[in-house]
C-alpha cells in the first residue's frame, strides 16, 4: 500500500513538472539566440507565452534583446540570462545575427516570379468581386501545384492562385550560386485601382516611386536609403495628395510610397542583408502584408539596408494595374 502511494506521488510530481514550462524554471541554461530585436514599447516579460504567466520583469522602449523565436503573438527572448516572452507586435526589427544563415523569422518562402501572358483573375471567397491580374504584370509565386501558381494576398489565411500556364516563370537563384544578371528574389503586394480622385493620386505616387527605384545599384557594403532615392515626398518632387496611413492627416503628398517601400522591404528580408533602419506604420501594421512586415517612410522615417553580399545588387520595380513587385538581381556591374 505504501509503495503504491509513493508511486502515485511520484507520478503526480512528474505530471506537475511537465505542466510547468521549462522557460519558467530558475537557472535554466539557454543556447545562443540566433536573432536580435528592439523593444518598441515598455512592457512586461512573461515566463511563458501567456499573459496569465508569471511576470519576470519589464523591458523598456529601445532595449536591444536577443531573440530565440518570433511567433504570431509572442516573441521568445533572453531576459537577464533566462528565457522570457514579450508581445510580438511591440518587438521591432527582429533580424538574424548572421544574415547568411537564412531569411528573417516569420517570413514565408517564394520560389519564382511570373510574368502574366494574358489577363487573369482570382477571387477570395469573402470578396464580392474578382481581382484582376493584367497581362504584363509580375506575380511572386510561393508554390506550383495542380497547374496553379499560389501566392499570398493581403492578410488572407488562404493563399490565392492563378493558372500556372498563364505565367512566364523566372526562378530565384541562391545568393551563393548567382551569376551576374540572375534574380535573387522578388515579392508582390496588391493595391486598389479605384478611379476615385484620392486613389488616382495614390496610383500616380506608386508609379513615380517605382520608376525612381528601377535600376538602382547597391554596391557591396553600401547602405541603400529609400528616402535618398524616392524622397522628398512633396509636390515639388512630383508627388500628389493621396490617402496615407501614418502622420496626423488623412491625406498627404506621396501617399502610396510606403507600400512601394514595404514591397521592397520584404525582398530585403529574404536575402542576406543588414537592416540599418526601418519603422512600422503602427503596431497593427497595414492590410496588404502581415503584421510586423511593413515599412513606412516619410520626412522622419526611412528604410535603409546594407548590402553585405560580395557583389553589387540591382533593384527593379514594376507596378501594373493593382499588382506591384520588387526585384533584386545580382548586378552585371
């Protein structure tokens, strides 16, 4: 009888130990964190990924932290030598300590970009109208399956697709295998083609910023600045009034250029680079990319990256009736 009691007690103790997350235990040894991040707001650090967990302490705005994993709601960090969890939406500029080890955490993978050889459409289930992909537009492709080319659209959980035979595909080449002229990566986002006065201004600004980006070459160890290429965002520089997502007014000169910047930023996240500067529109982000993957620009904010590859890269950009795509090539120079 006594033996059975002891066995039950040992089993209960084992179950309780398993129920307590390892990260909440004192003195836990941690491995080297592969990422760093910057805390964007004073906030609590939890013992595990729940706001009901024990609070280990607080981190202040601007603190640089080691990051183990970036998840949808919580980010796993090193807090004073032990593991803790903070809210992902307030953890900014998470990037690899060694950018050559792979893309940024949380990014999806694409394999190719396709040029539409004919007009095509796709329709999200919850949308009233189909979305057009015009002949000549470029679409970044995640995967090919069953004769369809799949890609992300806005923040929908389910990927959208168009017929694969309607695309002329160019596959990406790994950076360490690329020859001059090879395509390293491309990324697409989607925008409204409404003919309202405000949106006509936005489309004009998108086209103007896209044109200015085309052909930009970034040499090894050189820092690219989006503002240096596309700014300033004012009337004298050719921009029109359009809806904006940051700032104090509903419209501003250059509205739409942030989506151009965001599209390029998502290429930068997927090749070996070092992010020197970037800023979110807000902690919630924007509708055309997942939260944490947008990059705003303006008179006080810029998106900058350093080319750490052993060769120059060339940027290109295409905006075509609702589909915009940023490209990064190994430069021929």
